[in-house]
């Protein structure tokens, strides 16, 4: 029995005895214990109930390609490129990068767990199996890099559209690519570009979205984090529905971005902007700046009202904190 098989056996939330698990898999009780520890090491809160066996504190919805496809709109199914689901991979974005020359436009890669998930500025992204969404999408553009200004911010709006479609409210956007709730980080976005400056080029869009976190994972995160279960007051949405909502929103939103650029997203972004009107402290290659958040411009640059006037901040390699 592998860790994947054990998680599948426990996904319903009922207590299952170690003896029964061993009998079903044709392995020893020691082998079951080894896989229990493997899941725990990855952040899955497998509970021991003495002689009764093992269980999870809540049911888990494992991702399913059949359920994902069924949940997509007909238009999204028609336009979708490849759709792949991996149990474990180093990174969904890295897998797309490795196959960039062969994958069709709007291909989507998902994984139950990542061994080397990454976020902005090289940070790692915690990836316990069966609990969150780890998704990457390939979008090809005929235009060059200059026409893609503001893409990561547009993807933030796209994530907000997906949450709205799921009936989940209470989140907002922090420039340049974080989705936050009042209690912490809900999702991260990483856009990696390759190709020609004048075009054509490709964007690999990675999204990590917290569906359900344990107290241990919150402690490991090193920053305040939140999940959809918290926003939904304990009732985490089905992960297949969450992933399908993201895919539909990406297919529709990226087509809009390709036609109209970030200017078509500015108004929506403003409605979700958590930095607008806030006292901010910026630190980066240009030094330190203090001012009041004044929104974003049509290119996706952060506008900062300072004593010397409005400054436009283009570089994403800057730390932005509320003072």
C-alpha cells in the first residue's frame, strides 16, 4: 500500500482498522504504519483511534479528472488544452516548463501534492496532499512581453471571479499577486514568462489555493494564512468544484486579457484592492518608500501617494507592508 492508497481508504472520514487496511492491501500492519507516518510527514492529520484504527478529522475529496471535466462548462471543455492530474510532482509549473514545446494552449496541470512547490521570490509553497489546490495553466500569446503587463494582477481578479462563482466572499487582493482574507494569505500566484520580447511568448501561471489547513500547517507557514474552509465557516467546498471553477475562470479571463489587456481588469481589481487608501512601507532595490496606496494604473503598476507626489512602482521584487 502506498500513501495515495491509504489516503483514498481514509478519504470518507470514517475510522478504518489497521488490520482491515493491511488485509485489503495484502501487507503487514507495519507497512500500514509506515504509510500513516508518510502522510503525517506531508501534513495530512491522520488520527490514531487506538485499536479502532485510523481516520481523518474530516472527509477529503480527492481530485478526479472525470469529476473535473464534468464540472466544466461546455465552452471551457471545448477550449481546454491538455488536462493532467498527478498524485505527486515536483511542481505543476515545472512540469509545464519541461513540456512547453509540445503542450497546447490552455493546458492545465494539477497535483495532489508537490515536492518542490514554489511561490514568489523563490519561497516554497506548502503542498499537503488532498487538502488544497495546486494548479498551473499554460497560456500562449502572439504578442510579446510588453503586452503582458499586469497579467499577474489580472490572474488575481480571475481567482476572485472563481471564488465568487463558488459563493465564497471575504477575500481581497494585495499587489502584486496575493489573495488574502482578513486572517491571512489564501492563495498565491506565480507567473513565469518565456519566449520573445516582441512575441510570440508563453506564460505559465501557477496558483496555490488553500482549501483546508491544519493548525500544524499554519504554524509552519511562517506568516498568517487562511483557507476556504474558514471563509465558508467550516464547510470547505469540494476540491473538484474549486479546481473546475478556477479552470473555467482562467479560460474565460485569459481570453479577455489577450483581447483587451489589463485595462479591462482595472475596475474589478480596484474593487478588491486591499492596499488602496492604506499607509504603506515599501522596501526593495530602489530603497525604502512610505506613502498611501493609490490603486494601480492601466499597466498594473502600484501607485503610491508620497510627500513628493504619486510614485509608480513597476517592480514585483519589492516588499509591500501596511505601516
